[in-house]
């Protein structure tokens, strides 16, 4: 089995940056101990939903679409319920929630497939493995200290 955790966490962080959110910290010590923290105060719930699903999208982009069903990927046991909770905060009906989840997943995939972003996912995942802990400044370091944008 491929260790997809670093790329998964990089997906969360990169999507957050692309949406203009503040990545505060990324941690990685092994396949079962990885996380990405984003400052949530004042952030739109929909953006948090996109970030929650971006780790799963990143794994499909880097390690092959369809390699594992979304719900079978590492991290899905945390990310899918988190995204569902965000959708539930916005919509009552399960059908409308499912539509939001698909919309957020598509947006995460589009962001992370933008020019230069697959390479950034790999660079950020590699940096996370080498250092074990990254601050928001470390994450921006991958982009020369600036926040990336998708036009």
C-alpha cells in the first residue's frame, strides 16, 4: 500500500491557501498520525467543506483517480464526516447535502488540478515527510513565500 498521508495533508493545506485561508500547522509522523490545521474563524462553511475533501481529491490526482474509492482512502474516516457536518449546517435534506459534497469535491479537484498545483502537492508532501511539522510560513515557502493563486 502506498503511503498517501503526506499528499493527503498537502491537499488540505494547498486548497486552504488557494481559497485564501490561513494554514496554521501541518503534522506528519507516520501513516496514522497526520493532520492539517486551518484557522476557521470568519471562514465560510462552504470553503471548509472544500478543504475537508481536498485531501481525498489530492490522493486521486497524484496516485491515480479511482485507485481507491473516496470512502476507502486513508483519512476518509475523518474527512467525510467533517464535510458532512458542514453540509448539514447548510442544508436539511440529505439529497441537498449530497449535492454540496459533490460540488465541494469537484471544486477541490479543480483547484488542485490547476497548473503547477499537482507539482506543489508533491513538493509540499515531501517537505512534510522530511520535517514532520510545518507552519503556515513553511507551507508558503513552497511558493517562494507568497500565497499561490489560481486564475
